[in-house]
C-alpha cells in the first residue's frame, strides 16, 4: 500500500492544548467542541478496541480521537479508526481519511445528529466501506455498509445482547455487545435523518 509521505495538516492542531479534555472536530465548517463523554463512552471504546484487536491481523492498528481532514469544511476525529499499522506508527496528529478501513463512533448526548446523519454522509462519500455507531442510550449498534454519495445504502441495527459481525476486505470481526454499558437515564437529542 503505497501512500504519499505528505504530512497532513490539521486545522485542529492549532487548538491543541487550549481546551484540555475537550474533543474537537470540524463538521460542515463549524468547530464542535465536546466535553468529556463519560465512563460509558470510554468503556465502550475500550471493549470495542479489544474485540478488534482479537479479530484483525497484526498489520492493522486503531487510532482514537486523531484528526482526519476530509476537506476545508470537515475534519473528523473518529472514536476508533482502523488503519494500516505502518501508518499509525508514524504518530501524526492528522491522517488522510483514505486510510480508514472501518470508522466507529460511540454516541454521546450531544453527538446524536452528527454521528447518525452528518458522519454517515461524510464517511460514505469518502468511500469508507464500513461505519459502526455504538449507542449506549438506545442500547444498539448501527452497522453501515455499501457507501454512496448520499450516505450508506446498507444499514442494520443490532440490539445490545446480540453480536455485531462485520466482514471486511481486511478480515472479519465479531464484537460482543452483551457487556457494553447502557445508560437509560440520560436523555439524548432526537434522531432526525
């Protein structure tokens, strides 16, 4: 896999260190800053990461909260992005989105619209074959595949308690959801597709 050795420039890198603990993304030209998401978010990311590590070959690595500039108006930081290990080991602050084999987001109370609607379109337009959304508030995982110009044309909703199975060109993974945390107390914004 030959990739240009150009260092991607992140607009977000200018904010590095100014807002400790906050996650920043640029979506549709708007800077979004999210406060720390809470324990359920971190526990979900950790368990998903472990399942990916068990299922994928050594040449694949996982990045979290690293910038992927999609263009001037969109710079996303997936909760987990599966990329080639050789690229991840370059230790950059930004990577080309074309490296992403699988994008994963874990919903927080303020990210519902962006995770389900905006990122669906952005990841699909970029040709990222699979996009997973883990939602601890609805206790389900949405699996997206078959990217198109207006979003993913394939979508399955898997309730927590059933395994999430994803078959990719780079391998197959199974993520058990029966132990993922569920938050039934926090109210999230309504989903409008």
